[in-house]
């Protein structure tokens, strides 16, 4: 006959076994729940990176950077600076506006965001750094192109006695050397002859107008305008051809497409390399969790 002590001992052992099984099952369940939670956080973080960094960057390359390098959009633009009117009385805040040439296609604001830096430092180092390298080379190229354009604009402005248009104000009998160069460079970088067209002047005064898709390039007496147009065309194209602008633009286009394709590939991935503080680990934790 089994003694009561043995029965009590058996019950105690069974209770310990049940508790052990319960603890093990609870631990496994919590582990699975934690893993599911980490996966959910990881996917949400990846979606944020795609929506706020990856997609805006490749869309900017496709819709702005590439078109500015292949002649579909302006390579350089004009901006205006407000200048107080000379000799204005005290308290007169009226200004005039002076134009000057600047690089076109400003960089995307997403490339200066904290989330971009986070993606570059932790998750997608190669792709984000490749984008930064491309954008740094593109900006350097634009600096050289703007310097060349400003030199050309000054040079062709000196080829005529007609006044050089220096603001966005209208008028007749002028040449717009800045716009002429900007329009010419837009076509030349795409491998095209500058698309400049002659039209009758705005009135019945015998004047002619030079037009481009970018705007009015000149208005004046036909003989003088045609003479200036011919000389300016030769000068601008010669300056462009003597530079390495076309070859550099082609190199940048190749790089732009390569970076764009790499970014697009990230949009189709469900894999987020390395954990961070947003997905259950400190920034310095570089171990991939299950």
C-alpha cells in the first residue's frame, strides 16, 4: 500500500513538472509574440523608409535630375535678387530685381532629413551613399556649367549695342543674353541645336523677336538682331563644345540610372537589414534578430 508521503511526493513532483512545462510554454509563447512584434515593427519602419526616403529619391532622379541632364528640362535657371533702388529717399523700401544664372534642379529635401541619415548609417548604407556620391558630382558639374554660362552671357552681351535685359521687366529693343545661354545649354546638353525661332515684333514697328520655349530672347531691328543671333549662336556653341559638358552629362546620366534602379529595388524588398532603436534594439546593436 502506497503511503501518504509517497503520494504527496508524487503530487509535488507532478506539480513541479506541470509548472516547468507551463514556464517553458509561456516562455516560448512570449518569445514568439516578441518575434512577431519585432517583425511588425520592422515592416512598419521599412514602410516609413520607403515612403519618406527611398521613393522620393528615385522619383526625384527620374523626374528632375535625369531630365535636366538629357535636355528635357532646364540645366540652369535664372533667379532674381532684390536690390534697393539707388538714390531712394529714406524710408523708401522699393526695390529692383537683378537676375542671375543658377544651377537648375535643386536637390530633394528628403536627402537632408534625419530619416535619410538614419537609413544611410544603419539600414541601406551602400544605396544612400551612392545617392550622395551622385548628387555631390551633379552639384559640382552644375557649378562648372553655371560659371561657363555666366561667362558666355557676358561675352555675347558685348556683341551688340542693344541693352542687356537685367530684370524680369518687359520692354522692346533688348537682348537677353542670360536667357539665351540658359535656353541654348538646355538644348545642347540633349544633343540638339538650340531651338530659337524668329517672329515679328509685338507691334507694327518692323521689329523682330527671338523666341525659345523658355521665353523671349531678344526684340529689335531685324538686321541687328539677326547679326547678334548669328554671332551669339557661334560663341555659345563653341564654348560648350570646348568644354567637357556633354561627356560629363552622359556620365552623370549613367550614374543616375544606376542609382535609381538600386533605389527602386529597395521598394520591392521586405528585408530590413539590421535592427535599430525603432525595431527593438539600440542603435549600436548590429546583430540581426530572428
